[in-house]
């Protein structure tokens, strides 16, 4: 399944790109599975997704949890934790 992945703010800086298209292995069918797969790619993704519980995600511009299903052609956006003040 092919998806488009968008990286925002500090995640974009860590991985060195704003977007990429990936052909996912058949076993990757949730946002959590995608996060784990990205982290397993090695540097710089390991560092960017080291604290996956703090990284937020949206699928097709809707905020989702780790168990959200993926579909072919989906746009998955990852956002780093944000602090306010």
C-alpha cells in the first residue's frame, strides 16, 4: 500500500524532509504500525520517533490514534509535541 507521509516542525528537521511517499509492507495497516516501521528504518527516523507516544498523527487531515486504520493513498501527517505558554 502506498501512502504519503508529511513531517511537521521538529520532525521535519530531524528527518530532513517535509514529505515522502512510501510503499508499506503488507503487515503495516495502522498508524501505530507505521510509526514503528518508520522508527525501525534507522537514523534519522529512530531519533524522530523515539518517543512515539508524544508524536501526534492525522490521516487525511483528521487527528487519529495509533489504532487508526490506513488505506492506500492516505495522507499521514506526523506532528511533534507542542508546548504552550
